[in-house]
C-alpha cells in the first residue's frame, strides 16, 4: 500500500521548516504520496476545520493525524515503511 502523507504548515511557524525538511528527506528514500498544505489556503482551512487541528506542523498519514509538532524522523520513516 502506498501511503499518503500530508503536512499542514504555516508561514509564521518556526517549527514548520524543520518538519518539512524531515519529510522531504524521508521522501527522497521512500515511495509515498506527499503534500504540503498551508493552513491559510482554502484547502488548509477546510482540513483544520474538519479535523479540529489547533497547531502546526501537523502530519496526517492515510487520513489520520499522526504527529503534531516536529516528527521524530525514525518513527516517521518506520510508519511509511509499514
């Protein structure tokens, strides 16, 4: 099964660049669908409203909120390899 990872970010978030960097690094070594969404975009607003997300960065894997904040790189990669 090919996983789908979505990371919700904000331009004003100091932790978001690190979270994006971690996911981009994992993406270089693994095959999965990856999307970065700014919470201020229309799609971002829809997702945070529907899911009740209150902070960024938030990582959603296969439709489930998995990480809030900077993800642990090893745990994140292990989830993608499952």
